[in-house]
């Protein structure tokens, strides 16, 4: 199932707390929604408009757009042959799109994560302090300072091994594990030590790249590679985080090949549900939620928004008495946990009500909603979850559940995101309950 992506070119002023109820934000008369206007100068003229950029990431830029470490934008000038040069990206959160014949804005869509997932050209933003742009969109100030490890991640994720022969000499690919809109994942092993791995093939057209301005340099990074390295650590740190580790990657002719840690023994969360007769006990569901909340807090602390948390993107590893949750598929991830997003990337069925109501969402409230949707599906006597079915009352929380579990669900699935719990509140609530 594919959904129509809707987006707004302008940012919503203020924080998530400004979004309450339904209606068009841009026309809101709510005093909590502020719209700042430029004031006329003493001579009666309007001053030059200044634009603030919340990100050093510039969607869909090409290498030709980077000159002398600066990112140039503005109007295109005709070349000597009277042909307009290639259009460059704007320094804005949402690239403007031409309307179609029916007047609706067109959208660039591609699948990521599964057949139900929609990705646009990049909508993710790296949080950065004091980045501003002049009228031409050129970066004129940046006071952020990335750590050496973070800059190393940007540097290595902007390139990759291009030799298919080296990939085939190093790894042996086995049977198909999964196939979807994102590409295909195969079982395999590393020949040198027989380490089991998962090998993901992503078509080149589905690979998201972004330019990141970091410590004076511009890196054209592969977003999924950088997200995995930021979350799980550099290659060699397998098994140390809830997110599966990226061991290797290859940029080949028509595809990106990701070689990932394969937790052993493990199975996907939907398979675990099937093995348990279609539902978990309340204690089992709380155990899964507790680990996912902890993992989400860690991911956000590293500036990564997964954006597509669902049962299909969770593995359960059985190498210890307590089953361990592992998170996979960062194909729709973003490098911001602060910015407002105006384009849908991920699985539409699990996006929060603020997207349905206002076509805007934020990382933290969205993650909490998706965790609620996931846990809802783990519990007995629950129908398959979609946000629309839930907010319209077509599906409801099982009244036979304990008060504790119903409280957790209500904390996650509050319609008003101002009333929705934070990850830290969920963590505290879960830690106060017996394991």
C-alpha cells in the first residue's frame, strides 16, 4: 500500500506544543502560533530578508554545487550555448515542487524499508548551531564543532569500496531472507572467520545521499550508512548496541551493498508473535517496549531519528536468558531530532495524528506514537493497527488488559502530541513496574 505524500514548503513556527487539535496551521489564529514579519527600517524600506537554516544538510545537491567548501545557490544563469545550467537545490527544509495538471503539488517518492514505506528526496536535517544563509542560500556562519569520531563517520560514509570482486572474495552470499520495496536481504557469511552476516542490496535509485557541512568540509554522505555508524558505532563494534552494526558497504554499478551484523540466534518480531500464537503476554510486551524505549533514547542522543519503527524492523535475539531487542533498517532515517518534518518518509499506517491533521511531525513524539502502535499489536485481542483506524475509533484498546498496560498505551497513543508522553517519561514508568 502506497500513500500520497503531502508536504508544506514553509516551516511551522514554534515547537510541537503549538500544534493542538485540527485545522490549517498556516491560517491559525491561535496566539501560540507565532508568525514573525520583517519590520520596515527608518527610511521606510524593507530590510534584506535573512534566512535561517536549521541544517548543514542540503537535499539532493550534486558535486558541482560545492565550490571552495561553500554551497552555492540562487538563480541560474544562461551559459554560452544559451542553455540553462543544472538547477541547484534550495537551502530550505522542503524543496518546492511544481503543481501537476490538477493543481496538486507533485512529489518524488521511492520506497524504503518495505512495500508500505514511502521515501522522498531527502527530508532529513542535521542539527547544527547558528547556521544561516544569505539571499543566495550560501552558508555564511557555522559555529558547531563535531567530534573527531563524528567527522570520521561523515568522511567514510561519503565513499565506499567499488570492487565487486573484493565483495565476492570476502563474503559468501546465501539464501534470500526478505524482499521489499527497499531491495533484498540475503543470508551470508564472511569467508575469513565464517561470521554470519546479512547482506542488503539497495538499488542505486533508492539510495539517499545528502551533503553535510562539518567543521569546514562538505561530505556527500550515504544517509543509511552514516545513520548506522552513528547509532551502532564504527565497523568492529558489532553487538554492542540495540541497533545492528554495519560491517562493510560497497558502492557497485547499480546498487549499494550493505553487509550487516546478523544476530544469532534471532527471529523477526512478527515471527515471534506467530510462534507465540499471535500475541504476547503483558510482561513480554512490556519487556519489548522497555528495551525499545531505551534504544530510542540512545539513538536520539546521537542525533538519529529512525522514523520507521515497526514490528518488521525489530529482531529478537535469543543468546541470553533475557531476549534482546535489535533494531534494523535505517533506510528512512534522519539526522535531526529537533527539526519539524513536512514530508512523509516511512510507513504511513504508523505515522502520528499530527501528520494526518497538519502534514507536520517531530522526531520524539513520532517515535513515541510508533512505539505505542507496535506494542498495541503485540497484545491479545487487538486488530492490526493503523493510525486512522485508531483515531477514528474503528479499533480500540482491549478492555481486559491491566490498568498498567492500558496506561502505557494511553501515554504513547495520546491524540494530542502535547499530552503524549516523552521517551523519558515512558522509561521512568516502565522502570517503576516489576519485570
